[in-house]
C-alpha cells in the first residue's frame, strides 16, 4: 500500500502563540514533501477530528502525524483504525519546557521533522499471534493449591500441580485442629481431615501431581510457558499456558522478638506455630517445653511482631482466630485451666465474629486489651507485664507458658 502522509498541527494550549506553525507547515510541504498539511485551533475538538477523518476518506491519507500534545493523552480522539498514527508532543517538548522563543521554534521544527520521517519509514504493527497452551500450572499443594487445581480441572483445563514436600496438604498437615468454616454450634474445633481433598485431587484424570518436586525455571510468556520441573535429580520441561502461585507462607522469625518477649531466653515462651506442634504431638494435651509438665495457665500475646514498623507492619489476618482456637486446647477437658489472651484488637471479620463470641462465653478463656511490655522468669513461672488499655495501668500476670502470635511472611 502506497503511503500518503497527512500532517495536522494543533494551535491550542498556547502552541499557536509560542511557535510559528505556518513556518512548520511550509517546511513539511516543501522540504519533507508531505502531501496533506493542515492547521487547526483545537485539533482534539469534534471539528478537528472530522477534518482528519475527511482527509482519510476523501484524499486517501493513511499515515497521520498529529503535532500537538503528548501521546499519553487524547488517545481515544486520535485513534484512526487502519492508519499509521504518529504523535509529536510539541506542547510538552517545546512550548512548556524551553524558555527561549528561538529555541522553541527550532525544537518544534526538529520534532515535526522526526515525526514525519517516522511516518515515512514506519508501518502499522502486525499483531503477533501464537497458539496458546490451555494447560494450567499450580505451584503449591496446600489447601489453596489443591482447591485451585480442582476448580481449574472442573472448568475443563489440564492441570499440573507441583508440591515440594513428599505429600500434599501443605501447612494444614501441621495442624492439630482447624477453625470450623461452617456452623460453630457444632463445635469450635474442627478436624483437619485432608484425605478426602487429597484423594479427589490425585484421582482426577485432568490433574497431574508432582510431589517432592520444585520449579527449576520458567521461560516464555503468558499462554506459552516452558516450565522445567526438577525431581530426584532429573528434570522435565512441559508446556503451560497459565500459572497459579499457591506457594503459601512461612512464620515470621521469632528470634527477632527475643529482646521484648524473651523468645529463645525462656524455654516456655513459644510461637503459635510451635504451640500447634505441641498440641498435635500430645494429642491435645499441652505440655510446656521446659519440663514436659501439663500446664494449667497459658498467656497468649497477640500481634507479636505484627502491626509493628520494626517487624511486620501488617496484620496477618489469621492470628486472632488461631489464638481463639488454641485457647480451647488449654481449657477443653480441663475445667481448672485458664487461657489469657492479651490483644491490641481482636480481628475476626464476617462469620468469625461468632467464633469470637463463642470464646467470650467459654469459662477459662479470658480476654484483655493491652500491650505486653516485658516478660521475666521467677522460679518455674513466667511473669508478664502488661499495660492494660482499659484500666490505664500496669499489671503483672503469672503464667506457666507464653504463646506469641507471630505473623505470616509471604
């Protein structure tokens, strides 16, 4: 197709007052041999756009050079399907940024020359069309990863699920109990019971599962990835169209909390993740690490290293519900036991508010708004100093064990 260039110079936004647009028009006609040159007071107006469209229709203009404002604005107005369009930002690069009138004129002339030459040498870009791959890679075989794999398979896609551990289940396999997701009146501690979900994934013909495997590298682009999976010293490269990251999280390093909370200094100061392991190891019986004695008093510290600019500035969103669940580990089956929760705020949105109310009505579970300022050890007990937000004074609480609600790191 033979090119026919049209140069359209806008005089609005102060351009017409700052530069000699007539001189630029003459340069385009005589020196650059542009067949169609026009000036307009406001090229982005309805009349200005109609002027260009008329030249395209009647004079066969197929390469449009618009000398006016930045190509970052007025993109809808200066869109002419089937035409090569080049935008020359005289306003931003000459009028608004150069003080000398002479330099403004020279810059405007140079930028228009460059724009016209680009139109002379350029072509309308052709779309690069590839055959996309319709398989999906899910990285991570926890509950989120398995659920994503199943939903993708139900939608008709072939799925590859890669898990670094030897079995599916992720962090949920480390839990003793879970927070129920349906009706709290049926019990506030739910069984984890991952096997039905795992069996559904592994038996689905559309899902191929790689365990004890890692993603070695990913090449390509969306719709056409080359994914290399490493397992037992060997690698396999497969074609993937889309990738779902379900790689989970890891606990915040509690060693960073040793100064304030005594983690690492006192054996009976543990994290919520370690407390979960204790409960699972002893089938729900809470034994403190120092002497394996069954405890009757446990104090939970919320937001330990969270919502704190020196540690994690954010709320992890799951610690409050987890603490309310773990408090029941202490009190269930032991009417003499006490679980004390010191919190900044209890964040249990939606249906979890009922879970919070259930804890409030549980004998042995005590909740107090405050800030833990220090922990020390006396004989075989821990003494926790708390700034009570309600009373506005310091109190000291004696306990056998302290649990720090540390947060989640992506």
